[in-house]
C-alpha cells in the first residue's frame, strides 16, 4: 500500500517559513491559519502531490503563494477596502522590548504592507528565506529577471519609506 | 551606494519573524488526521475490505479442482475466439445480403401495379366517364370540338 507524506515532519520542518510568508502576504492571522491548514489538508487528501518533488520547501511556498493569490482575488472582487485593512493588520515581525527596534519593525511592517503582493512575496523570499533569484523564480514560476526587478523595486520603496528612521538610527549608532 | 544598500538589506534580514503559534500544530494536524482517516475509511469500504472477501469466495468456488476450472475457461475463450474469427462482417457481404432478390422485385412491382389499378378504378368510379375523355391529348380535344 502506498503511504502518504509524513505530515508531522512536514509541519515541523516548514510551518514556520510558511506562517511567516503567509502572514506577510495576508497580514491577517485568521487568514494565515486557514491557508496553512488548507495546505496541509490538501497534502493529506492527495498524498501523491509531493511525489517526485525535490525541494519540499519551494513546493510548499508555491502552494502558499497560489492560495494567497486566490484568497486576495476572491476578496478583491468582494471587498475593495481589503488592502487598506490588511495594511493595518498584524506585523510579521516578532515584537521587541527595545523601543527603537520596535519602532523600526513597526515602520518596516507598514512599509512592506505598502508594496504590491507580488513584490512583497519576492522581497520576503529573498530577505527572510534567503533564496536566490533563480530559486525565487522557480518557486513563484516567474522569469528570473522579473524576480530580480520586483526585488529591486520593492527594496527601493522600503528604503524610501524607512529612510528618515533608518538615518536617525544610524546616527545614533 | 551599493555598500549602503547592502547594509540596509542586512539590517532587514536580521529582523526576527513572528513565531507560528504552538497550539496550531495540534489543531492543524488533527484536522489533516480527520481527512486522512475519512480517506482511508472510504478506500477501505470500496476496495480493501471487499477484495479479500472476493478472493475467499473465488477460492471456495474453485477449490475442488482449480485446473479443471481454468481449462474450462480456456475452452470457452477458444470457442468465443473461433466464433468471432468465423463471422464475416465485411461491408460487401452486408451489401449483398441487403440487396433484394429479382423475384422479390417482380413481386413488389406486381403489387405496385395492382395497387395503382385499384386506386385508378376507384377514381374512375368516383368521377365518371368524363375523366377518360379528359385524358386525351389537348390537340385532339380541340380538333374534336371543332368538328362537332
């Protein structure tokens, strides 16, 4: 009999990455939980889904990305003010006891929320997953040049948004 | 400028991400467990449970002499194969068979003629002798009228 994937192992190995990625894109903890659960239910329903997959993390991130895009499209047709709402949502960064650091994280979360979803996805995968442009391109099924340009645009916007705060913190250092 | 950008990137990279809530693990895995159990139950009902029963029934049926049953099955297959190979179902044969014989054609023509006569006589009875008069060519009719 053919056995399905070890979901506990997959959860322990990848849930943190998927959670951070989903939270950064949705900015909503309930949506993140639903999407994360949907991904694992999909794997439980169709055990062959991971058969022949070389990079489990990349495959799961692709599932997460597609599920988020579907959710945003569904919401987009229903609720036009959703993006404004998500901008005020939960931060993907851990809170910090240091007020300066916490201010920077809040500002970074706000600046990220201003980016279009596709740029945010690329920026997240490059900065916090440490993927190369080639890996990002494979994961999101986009050309490598597109991944690189989305990252550059995204990073420029973040820098622009955070410049005053960043310069001030640099001076203080 | 590049160095500045790299420093900015590094600073962003060092921002720790929020941790996935611990209680989600059991919630999500138990939800997937229910799906897995339901799948197995359905599969079990459909295939895995019925397969051994079918095997038992088959072995009980064939138990006295499985080779004899196998031989009988082979004979049946041979008969079917011969039957199919002997049957000529080519379109030419079908065409030949479907064409009516000459006797049938003659018979059919006779019947048609009889029917025409019957219909003709009935019409004659209904309309009277003027009908036969009308059947003459128009040119002759004109000549007769002039002579009368």
